[in-house]
C-alpha cells in the first residue's frame, strides 16, 4: 500500500492499495493540477450542505472522496479514507461520518468494497468500526495502534484491517530510553507488529495486519511476510 503523495507517483510505483492521508491531501490540494478537484468539492458542498456549519466539512469529505476516486482509477485494490480525528471519542459521529463518506464514493460509482474507512483505535473508534462492519457492511482500517491490547480489541470487533505504527513506537523508545539505536531484530516497533501478527494467526482472526509508519528500510525488511505494508 502507498500513502498518497501524487497521482503521478502512484502511476509510477503501482501499489496495490493506497491511503489518503489528510496532510498529504492538503499539500496536494495547493498544487495547480488538482485545482479542478478542489473547485468541484466546493461546488458540491454549496449545493448539498444542510446548513452553513456543514459547508466546510462536506467540502472536505467530497475532496477526500474525489482524490480517492482518482486513485482507484489507477490501482487495482482499495483506498483508505480517514474520518476526522476530532471525532475519535464520539462513536455515533464516527459512524455517521463513515456512512457519508461511503455514500459520496457510491455517488462517484465506487462500490463500498473498494473503500476502507480509517478510524482511530480509541474505545469509541473500535465500537464504531464494530457497528459499521456488522450493520452497514462498511469495511474499516483501524489506525493509531500503539500496543497489543488495541490490536486485540480490533480483532474481537472483527474489523477488516489494522495499521499498527512501527515508527511511532520506535520514536517513543528512542526518546524515552537510553537505547538510541536498534537492530532489525530488536526494534520495538517491529517486535510489536510481530507479536500482533502471531496472536492473530494463532487465534484464527481474519483481520488483516498492515505495518505502517516506517522510519528506516530495516523496519520494512523486518516485517517481510506481514499481510500488508504501507510505504510512502
């Protein structure tokens, strides 16, 4: 999987799947070649927003979906689109936002099985994912996973995919311990994902594991054989 940087990069490197990172979308939306998508999103929001306070959120949702739709015309797999992180502690708001994003994709002719809704792995986020998967047939990609117990909760909720953060865990150990360098075999981020992977396979969970947030090539090498990896 690739984190979205530009459509040209996706065409060049040909990933199977992609994710629309909000910060990268913001960066891309300032480029002249994507001005048409920005204009289309604003026009859509002006026409369809329920009230003035919904104008900006709807324009942003539409923009994410337009970028995601453009990506899906290039890749064979799925695109992950993120729910606003400010909703991470509100289960019902996350569910509503996810439903709207999927509806916007379907308006563009994209079937829901090609979309993963990216949610933070808070308690409320996991509960939202559980409801989305079981009630609405909306597939979820659980992000911001920093420990084993979050991963277990996601598996028990039968989510489609989790994205444990290798690099963020590594960063914490570099900052807060006396060890400033790790080998591929003892890297704490790599070890965390391996533990999750082994637990899932041992207990026959169908949730896929996608290592994310890498800081160096050795971390990627250390997770060869993982279900999926996301590399920018």
